[in-house]
C-alpha cells in the first residue's frame, strides 16, 4: 500500500513497482486518516510511507500502526534528516526522492530478505481430492494456473490437482524463488523449464511436462531476468 499526499509521488512508486511481479498494490491513500481505515480493511504486508503527511509526521503514523502484524515499512521522503529516526520504528528502508530505479532495486532486495522472515517458504502444499486433502511436494510442481475460479497445480508426471481456497498472488508469496509469474493466470517452476521461444510474435515457456506456458508483456522482463536472458 502507498501512503503519500502527493499524487505524483504515488504514481512514481506505482511505476517502479510495476517492474516487479512479486508485488501487488492493494491500495493507496493521501491522508493518515484514510490510510488507517484502509490498513484495517486491506491488511497490507508492506507500506511505502511518506515521512511528511498532512496533519501528521510519518514517524508518528508508524508508531500508531505498530501493532498491526507482519507489516513492513519503507519510508519515502524528499528529506534525509529523518533517516535515523525512521529505523527506530523498525523501517526496512528509507528512500529519498526522486527515486532512481537502481536505488529502488536495493530496496526490493532488502524487502525480499525480510519477507522470508515474515512469510517462510513452504515445501508442501495441500491439494483437494473430493473429500480428502493430500500434500504434494512443491519441488515436483511444473506450473500452476487459474482455470475459471479454480487454481490448478500441474505436477511432473502429469498429475493435476485443485488447490483449496487460494489465489496465485497469495500462493506466490510462500513459494520458493524458483517459481516465477509469467502471466496473470500462470506461475511456472523455473527448475522445470527446458525452453523459451517466440511463437506468432508472443513468447512462451516450454516445461519438461511438455506444456507451453504463455508469457504476457507485463511479465516478460522479469521472466528474462529470472532466466538470466
């Protein structure tokens, strides 16, 4: 969630975040009062918080929300004199405006390290088979896709399972780093990728399960980066 009383600053952070598929912007706010309401409703895991909000200092705001669980804070400011105080309220980082892409990349790396503490990676996930739940090894998953209202897991060897009450975005947070988002409807296990090719002007990934997974333009750069292309 982005909290800043300047629309330009909020748009800038959104543009920077758009390059990283591991983030989902659940909301934004221009005031402390509105932000508190949205935090209670949306329960974000991360705040990009302006140090000078209308009517309240960002540091004081951070103290007001310190009891919200599993929430990371990155302060954003045009001033650097508050940096030391920011870390006293357990901020992950403090970025000064204007924010360069390279400086933002440093922040993302810090966030990924801290996220592992808040959201430990899983090695098994529960899948449903009628009235039973079975636990499958994450390492054996080729890819995961959304079909209608169902999140479906495709295993090496051809087995197909439905996941129980989850979304791709929520699931990706707990999957190992080898799983990459290629499309709004697909997550692929990089360890199962054997080829990436262009077909009729669009890129796709071929897995060892012999399935073709589309790569949307939105995720193409992050996929190439993950695959060292």
